[in-house]
C-alpha cells in the first residue's frame, strides 16, 4: 500500500534515522531523507538537503510532506540546549506552514518529579517547541537504545571490550529500561498516521528493568570476557566523562551529557503505547547479540 504525501525523516543518516528510512520504505511510504549531505547519502528514500539550524532550508524539505520525524540533537556541543531549542522551534514553525499533519519525535525517558539532567530537560523542551506552531506532535520517550552505532550502546560495548576491570561511579546503580533499536523503529513506524497517537506522549522500553552495572556484566558474559567492577562513590561527572573519552571513542562533551543523565532513573511508568502498537519487545540479551552480530556484518562488508 502507498499513502499520499511524503514522510520526511530529519536525521536520516543517523543511528535510528537510517533504520527508520528503510522500514518506512519497506512499508510503502514515500520517504524523504533530510540530510546536510544529500550527495553522499546512500540510504533509503529520496535524499533532500535540509539543516535544522538553517530555517530557510526547511521549507523545501517539508513541502508536500504529510508527516515528519524529528531525530536531531546537538549533544556534542556545549551549547546544545540553546541550539536544540532554536532548531525545534524553527522546525515546528516550518512544518506548520507546510501543512504537515503530524510530527513524531524520539525523546528521552525520565520522571517529571525527578531533578532531570540538562540533557533530559532539553529533550522535554524540544517536545513542546516542536508543537508550538500547532502541528500535532507524537512523542516516544526511550532510555538506552541497544544497536550497533548507538552512542549509549557503543559506550557500553567499548567499556567491556577495553577494560578487564573498571572503577565505576555511583550512576552504575541507576535503573534503566533498555530497548533494541529494531523495536524503537517498530514503534516509530506504528504511530505514523495513527489518530490515537497524535498529540500524545508515550514511553517505550524493553521487557527488563536493569541497573547499568548489570547491563555491563551481561554484555561481558555474552562476550565471554571477565569484568571486575569496583564502585567509587565520589567519581565526579567531569572525571567520568574524561575517563570515558580515554577508553572509548565517545567524545568528552557527549560523554558528559550522557553521564549527567545517568543519575536519572529512566524506566517506563506508562505502557499505553502497547494498546496502539502491539508486538513482543526483544529482551536485553537478544538485543545485545543482535547488535554484536550487526557490527560483525558491518566490519565484514568494509
């Protein structure tokens, strides 16, 4: 089946965006892949130039689109809160002017009653700004997404790969609800054009609630690696981010933003999404094995 009008994916070349473009195309949607480098884009969909930090470029990208996915962030910048707010406001305005009927945004889990990190507060602000020009927004909030190329997952994998023992701060005891990237994509596709999803916020996660330390140990077991974890309560976020930059390829600024967020428990409190998009989500071990297998296939293909 083919639906009238295009579906724009902002952030089409990213970790989730590339997979989403493929899934939408397979489902029969006319996909417009928005990227700052359309000449080198080799994914699914029609590549179109667009930059959320340059509002003038958005009019053409969104022209003729009935829906738009927003999968963009500036996490690697110290000024990410301002940049993301300005980009979301511009995108929401351009989408409204183009007659877009639905914006779908992938945000972050975290309780409103908690003292959210600057990263998670920014995600919440973006939710509101995308809809500030009256286009209905569907928000999916997720915690750690497990899949080859995802920042949080790569951080986990590389820590296990590079360190037989690690000194860890207090945040490794924080609970989270990891979800496989394939399941995130299924939810993103499932809410498209769904009237019950418009203007609503949903929480998505896998079937298990785990501490970060448990996730590290489960990955080590799957990879058959020994891992000694020594907790150090006073290891600061600044030191933690520099430590991550030394032993992984996550840059210091991105690492700092992620670590700040790891103080917040990110678990699903409302599973109402299951009444709209129904399937059995992948368990953590299966998600890890899938991510590792995908990485092996990517290395072989190079």
